[in-house]
C-alpha cells in the first residue's frame, strides 16, 4: 500500500518554524506584550513611584470580581453570543441574598445564614442565566436583545424588592471578615477565589469536551448540530455558567463592600466585555481563551494606576481603553477576512 | 445482516417539499452493500435533498426509507450515524476554528481514562495519533495538526471531512461532491479510498457532476431528474452520452412515455 508512507514523517518534520509562526499568531501573546509594555512604560516614566503605588495585591483585589465575570463572559462570547445583563444579575443576586440576610440576623447573622445567602445568590444568578440561555437557544431572539431585556428586568426586580434603596445589614460580618478582608498566606481570599475560578474554567475550556463544544458552536453551529451535539442545551449551560459566576460576583461584592450597590453596576458589562475582547476572544465566536481574558482584565487596571502615578487625568484611561477595544475588533475582523480569502 | 442480493439502503417514493418547491416527488433509490453508487442529476434535481432525507437531516413528507430491509425514520443525523450511516456534506460541515483532529472527532471525542475522563478531559494525544493515520490513508499531509482547519487548503479541508466519514461509517457513506475542490492527486486518493471503503462491504453513495469520474469509480449510477429517479444504470455498460441524456431528459421518448426505453425505472 502506498497511501500510508510519507505523511507520518512529514507531519512532524518542520514543526519548529510552524511553532514559531503560530506563537506569533497567538492573540494572548500580543495582548501580553501590550500589558508588559504598559508596565515598563509606567515604571520608566515614574521609576520611584510606580512600584510603590502599583500594589499588585490591591489591583488584584479590584480586578477579582471582573475576572470572575470575565471568565463566564469568555465562554459566552466564544459561542458568538454576548451577555449585557451581568451587572443587573449581580445586583439581583446580591439583593436576594441581602433580603434573606436582613431577616435572619443582619450584620450579626451566623454562618448558617451566610451559607444560605451564598446559595441564594448562586441560585438566582444561575437560574437567571439559564432562562436567558433557553431563550437564546430557541434562535428566535439574538443574545444582544435577550440579555438587554434581562439587564432591564433583573435591575427592575431588584429595585422593586428594595424600593431602589440599598438595604442596611445586607451582609453578615462573618462574611465580610472572612471572604471580604481575610487573607491566606498573605493573599486576600477574594483573589484566591478568583484565581481558583479562573484556573478551573480555563482548564475546562482548554482541555475538556465541554470547552471544545463551546468553541465549535461559536465556529459553526450547523456543523455541531449535524455532529449530534445538542447546541441548544449547551447554550443554556453556557449562559447558566455566566449567571452562576455573576451570582458568585454578588457574593464577592457583598463580602468586600457589605452593600448591594444597586446603582453601581451599570457599566460592569462594558468593562467585562472589553476585557474579554482585549484578551483576544473573537466577538464573532469560535476563538478565545481564559488566559487572554486575565490579561485583558489587567490592562485597564494597570492603565488606571499608571496614569494616576504619572499625573495624567485618569479619565484618559477610558479613552485609551475605548480606542484599543475598537482597534482589537478591527484587527480580528481583518484577520478573519484574510482567512476566508485563503 | 443483509444477504448479498438485498439492498442495504432503499428509498421508496420519497416526497419532500420546501414551501411551494417540490424538491423530491416520489424519488426511489437503491444501494447494496459493498457497492459504489453514483447519484447524478442536473443542478436542482434534488440530489442533496435526497441525501439529506436518507442521512436523517431532513424528515421526508412522504414515502419510506428502508435500512437493511427494515423501515427507518432517523430522528436526526446523529441517529443515522449511530446506525452506521455517515455523510460528507457539500458544505463540509467543519468547525473552521478547530484543528483537524478536533473536527475528526467532533461529537465523538476521545476522553482520558479514569477520573479525568469522567470530568470530560479530552485525550488529545490519542485523537491526534488516530487523525494522522486517518489522513495518511487519504494521502493527506497536514504539516501542523494543531492549526485551525480554516488555515488549510480547500482540498485539505475536504479531506478532513471525508476522513471523518470514512473513519466512522460501517454501513453507508454519502459523499456530496467530495472531489469538487480537489487537485488531481488528492482526487485520485479520495476515489481510491472510496473503492477501498466499498471493498470493506460499506456502501458508498457518491454525488458528482464529473461524468468520467462517475463512470470510472462507481458500480451503478442512479439518475435523478426533477425529484424523481429516471434511470438506474450499470456503470460498466453505460456511456457519458447516455448519462447526460438521462439527466437532461433529451433521450426521453416524446408524449406519454416519459422515460427512455433502457431505463428500468418508469416514473408514473
Ligand atoms: N432548504 C431549502 N429550502 C427551499 N428550497 C430548497 C431547499 N433545499 C433545496 N431546495 C430546492 O429543492 C430543489 C432541489 O435542491 P437540491 O439541493 O436537492 O439539488 P441538487 O440536485 O443537490 O443540486 P446541486 O447539483 O446544485 O447541488 C431545488 O429547487 C432547491 O432550490
Ligand atoms: Mg447539491
């Protein structure tokens, strides 16, 4: 038989240039280079001040919640979807947990109450996400609209439940002192939690069947359907995961700020989607990574600190991030078109 | 098991409508184990629709499909695949952002053993290994197995789709124009593979517009026109002119005898 000879050897023979060429094409690499360049720039521009103010722990604490939300958003965007509702879902989950806490001991509530509150927040987030996912899965309403409706509805429900005021006694002191301010080996619990979530779901995306199906659905849903994979069910799971992580974000928020901040989450979606896109995940679906999102979360954080240190108005951060975001999508679009022409 | 003379796959009077368009109007189809059957017909004759019905993608509006003599109603392509019926779609149906191995195993991923497998962790090494073998059989050289399918050439992409069907089919493979994007060498390889697969006792149904190719590779040829089978021919004693005549209807006798004399199938 002639068919079996040759190809086997060819597959591995010139793998080194291939590897190099591919490394240059990896999105995370470029984003990481930008992140490093920013750090280098700011440390040269303000050599004495940058690393003292640039307190990595503080930046990580601030980024922890966005990181958790960003992990979920990475999955959603990879399926060629989007979730605008995350800030409102976080608020609704926080309010639901807070209401229970208020009626079961308030600030002095015990661990049992804390545990129930955590479960409530996670359940509300997951349920809301699954509901949105089910509507997206019908294919009748685009995700943008489903979650825009979800954004309004979840916030409205939260305001109805509270009369629009952040209730007092939303979080137990036990929760705040542990997850909120506590540290393990000098690392804040919030950061540990965010890191665990990030690593776990990063591995799920990169190494499991669930992750592969998520990427495949974003790449070509018709092919996935023909391959016998339940696309609708998978979408429900992905949006439910996003909701679960928004619920977890609510717990983290209550733990670190002790209040529901009903009015304070209207731009969470923009911040998180920006981070995901900066991290190289394609808005057109099919491509992306949790690692990229981690880098994407830290770019605005470093910009923020850096601009303060060199004495530039930090509002420039919003301008800079906006410009970079549009540029990132533009490049993604160009690359996609180049690929289709080949 | 099917006895040699009995058809492995049969369609009887299949009807399929898309709104006002009647894509299939009582189409028949017969295929035997170990046979390469070419399904030919003009553009819009209903070939892809018939294949979609036979492979479970579309549910017929009328008529019946028999697999190994027993009536079947596939609930979907995965149901057909479970029963050993694979398809290479005209649009290939690949996920362009995934690599060739992931596409080969899409929906049938190999998992690690033990706890990791229980958690759904993929055995990528095994999938790549198997993929190399599957592609080698088709004479395809993929320089980088981890490259997304989108970065492959059209021919390589087509080979990935063919390899996927060949690797898993154990009864019937439908190939909707599997050689359309291929160069001379790869085309020969795919046709070689078609023969090899048929020799395993699998039935290969080939859709093609390339008449010399049809005559050289297939055992039998079924001709579809306007949603009906108008001829069923043995490749060995058929000419290109006869094929073209059956496809276009130019050999039809006029007036009330619609099919030509040599056609064993007389549409009513
Ligand atoms: N999903 C659909 N919706 C509406 N009409 C369809 C659909 N699929 C096929 N048709 C129509 O049914 C008829 C048969 O189409 P089909 O794709 O089966 O032809 P074909 O023989 O495969 O043609 P080709 O050689 O061009 O691939 C055509 O008139 C086509 O327009
Ligand atoms: Mg067709």
